[in-house]
């Protein structure tokens, strides 16, 4: 009986050993399975940019040590301060900005007197096309080409100027526009052109009513004239270095503009 008991104990012992070594992991408690499973680390920084290497160890290092350089750069870019009023103001066009006064239209050789009139009006309209900085048409009326009594064509044109800036800046803009226009017109190949009158219109203070009230209204502020003889003597290639106020005839300068120009010049 002792022998039988010993054999039974031996069998029981061997069975216990076999169960402990052959236990399936799926039957183990969840906390034991999680402890036994390999640790997987998911790095959020992996989306910042690709790892430029094929070496496995390098990839492992990159995924376990976050690289914040790119993140810091992105943070800086997305949290940049808004433009200051001064920076925004610098985007505003200068008061002396003027439209491009270059025409693609020319008088072909052999055009008649009347045909040249038509071409000159087309050139003038192209020179002053578009709108001012106040969104007003530069030309309120079409240019006029008429017969000049002493011979040739007389072209007249009135245009609106930009209202931004000081009187000195506005006058400078008119000077530039007029100089460019005279260049385009007298060098257009229209040999019947005898003289040109250009008038700049701005809001000016004028007197209205019996009580002496004044209001700003669009009015001629500067008018000039250039004739063929003077135009043919100009070195147009160097026109930017010329003072056209010494060349053309100034027919009109608004008295308030004249006073403001003197004051701004410190006279």
C-alpha cells in the first residue's frame, strides 16, 4: 500500500509540473498577458517628417527620442504676430502713383488729316484709361481733336488726378502724367499735331453762395500747353531729368494750390 501511495504521489507531482509548463497564454489572466507582450511605442512626432535613413537602429532611435525642432518651427509660423498698422500702411500706394502713360497706338504713314484726329483721340484715351485711387474714371469726357486756326490739329484733354498725398505730391503726379502724355502724343507719328492742352482736375475749395461758403468740388487746378516747335526741341530720351515747368506754358494754377505749394516748400 505504501508503494501504491508513493506511485500515486509521483504521478500527481509529474502532472502538476506538466500543467505549469504547457499552459496556453490565451488562458492566462489579462494582466499577465499584457506583462508578457512586447512593448510597442507609438511616437506622435513620427508625423513631423520622414526619417531619411534605412538603418533600423537609426529609425528606432528617431522614434524613441522626439524631435521638437520641426514642431517648434511650425508653432512659430502659426503664432506669428499680426501686421502692425505701420506695416499695413506701407502697402498703400504712394500718392504720386500715376497710370502707365505709354500708348501702343501710332499714326501710320500716309494717314489723312481727319484720320490722324481719330488716332490722336484714341491715343489720349489709352493714356488716361482706368480709374483714380478714389475709383473714379480718369476721363469724364472724351479728348477733343479739332482744327487749329493757324494750321494743324489742336488736341485738348481733361483728366482726374489721384487725391492722396500733399499738394506737392499731387502736383508732382500731374507733372509726370503730363510729361509722359506729351511724349506719347508728339512722338506718335501724327505729324499734323500742332499743339496739345492738358488739364488736371482735383477736388478744390471753391466759393459758393452769397454768404461766402466754400466746399471742395472737382475743378481744374493745373493746365498746361505744349506746341510742336517746343516738342521737337525736347530731348525725350532724357525727359525724366527735365523740369517741364520750364518748357511748357502753364495756363492755370489754382490759387489755393499755389499758396499750399509755397507753404510746403517753406517759402
